[in-house]
C-alpha cells in the first residue's frame, strides 16, 4: 500500500491559497477541473467546523476551525492548535491569499495557540487558518467556505416593516398629542366658562349692590325732595296768611273765649255730642287763605271749614255740630290719633297750619314745627266758607296765633 507523500516546507515561505473554488469541493469535476489540488475541503455548518486539510508534516496537527456564532453582522471564527503560543504562529488568509489580522485567544504564551476573526458577508466567504512551526519551519492549515445563507441578513420586508412601525408610532404619538391638545383646550374652555360664571356672579353681586345703593340713595333723594317740596308748599301756604278772630255771637254756650277772642275752651266736664263749635268772624268765598292754630297736647278737638248755610243752621240749633254734614270739612284729634274721612291718622302735632285753596278746591293741614304736610282733603262745596273750632272737654283750649309767632 502506498504511503502519503510528505513534503518539508520548513525552507519555504508560507504560500497563499491558490486555485480556491468557493463553489465546489476538491474532487468535483465541475468545480476543480484543471486546478491544483487543495486538499479535502468541507462546507461549514452552524456551531462547529472540522479540519479539512491533511498535515503537511507529521509533526504538526491540523488547526481546528470553529464557528463561534454571529457577531457584528458577521460570523466569528476561531482557529485552535494543540501547540503552544511559544512554538507556533497562527495566520489567517482569505480566498485570494491575502493576510487577515486575527485576534489571539489568549495572552498567555504558555497556553495553546489560537486566534479568532469576524468574517463579514461579501468578503469572499472563504478563509484559511495556517499554523507555522517557528522551530521546525513547517506549517499546516485548514480552510472553510461559508455560504451567504449563514450570514445574518436583513429581510426585504424589514424596511417596510420599520417604516410601518415608525408610521404607526407617529400616528400614536400624533393621536396622543391631539388628545392632549384637545384635553388642554377642553380644560381651558372649562376654566374660561368657570371664570365667566364667576365673573357673572361677581357682576351680579356688584350690580345688586349698586342697585341697592342706588335705590337707597334714590329713596333718600326722593324723601329729601319730598321734604323740600313739602317745605316749599308749606312756605307758599304761609304766604297767604290771614288774621282770624272768634265770633262771640256764633259760639256754643259751653265754650268760652279769651285773649281777645283768639282762644276758645270748653267748660263742660265731659265730651258733648254733638260737638260744640265756635266760628270765626271772617269768611272766604274765593282765593287762598292760611291760618295757624295752637292745639297743644289737648285731645278730642276738631277744626276746619263749613258753608254759610251750615252756619245759619247752627245758630238755630245752638251751635252744636252734627256728626255727619256734607258741607263740613275738618280734621280731628282724639286718643293720640288724627282722624279725617277715610281713616287717616298720624302722631301728635302742637301747632297746625290750615290752608284753604278755593282755586284748587283743597283744604290742607300742615305740621308747622315739622314744616310738612299732614293731609290734603278735596273741597267739594263752594260759596262763602267759615273757619270753625271745637275744643275737647279736657279743659285745654284751641288758640289762633299769628303766622310765624
């Protein structure tokens, strides 16, 4: 049996791999015809690759090539030797015989020699590892071919998927942004509406305060205007003052006159019915006339005007005034209240002003001290009118006084 030929390469420099055919194996007529024999090639499978070259000498074992895994979009290859780092060198070469820089697996020179590289796609897909004996000047190598299918590749659909993913993320972010903007706008609208409601309530309160203040001021102003108007009316009435004198011939027997027939009082021990009266000598048939009467704190008195026909009938009836008489208009005071037809009443008044306006057909009564109007009664009869006076039975009389006195 023939023995394999052994050639000593100790005197030869390392030669690059020639006749390298990544598409076939040695022995394949289609792939290796007419090319020098490179030794037994094997294809690479994941995880581990077996040595594929016979040793060039019997003293150095073939290097072991190992597929260590995917790394940095390539495949990391390791080349291991049974010899020590101090005895051999580890060289890498591509399919065209160009040296490739490898990384030693250990920095310890006492350990087994080894190196690794990362084979990138498109870099030839073929690589060999050569172990050189520094002492014996011999070498051996192992080679491997890795098809493109073993390299990590990017799917054709990946860019589209990435674009769709990015577009989806953009839509989600846009939707979230839109929702946040809408929420912000909604919150702003709610806050604005709330602020508007608060402003409305505040304006309402201010308006109510202004209205209340205005009404109060208006009421005060109206009251003041009324007071001024009343005082003006009172002063105008006083401008028509006339002197009066009580008539001895037209008085009730129970009444007595004094102070030059200007004061009348009743001597009866109890209130008489009908009321005793005394008339003034003066009478008025037209124009405006004003006089003042001191009533003091007396009670049960009555005063006013009556028609000439009533005066004539009173003379015949003893000067007693019947309770109801059409041609009599008067103001009375009893038990702390003024009384007129219609039921009007007010507080006490020590001095009364009586204003007879036959032009406007009114009989008015004024509070002289308060310079205000107490009552104004319509005068429904005309002709010659006489002022009359009826004091109460409490002994306190009624006195005619000079205007302003």
